[in-house]
C-alpha cells in the first residue's frame, strides 16, 4: 500500500484549521464577549468586527450616517459661520489662503 503524500498534504491544507493563541486584557475579553453573537465563536466575532471597521468609513457610509441627522437650522449655520469668520480675523500670520 502506497501513500500519496501530495494528496494527503492537500487534504490537510483544506480541512485543517490553523490555531493561534492570543492574550487579551480582561476588560478587552469582556467587551468582546458582550459584542459576539450568542452562538458566535470569538474568532468569528473578531472577523465580523474587523470587516465592519474596514467597511464603515467609505464616503457613502459617512453620507448615509449624516443623512440620519437633522438638518442645521439657519440660525445655527449663521452662528457657526460667525465663529469661523472671527477665527479668520484673529489669524496672526500674514498670508492666508482663506477667502
């Protein structure tokens, strides 16, 4: 009986999962424990959270989040513009690219 080592290694590569141990502070472990789903492993929870972080900072996501806020009132916009103008007038450098 001969053993096809290539087939065996290929099978192991597909079916065997690498495992790494990591150290977490207790408070980090507790936060992660609360964030993971009821039947979700810590590995799957970390993977899901990383995907969420990587995809929540697109321009589209920012615009979508901004659209959920109430519009600025004209009065608030005028107050903000007044503060900006005061700051521009108080600038101490000679040249400025601000209009």
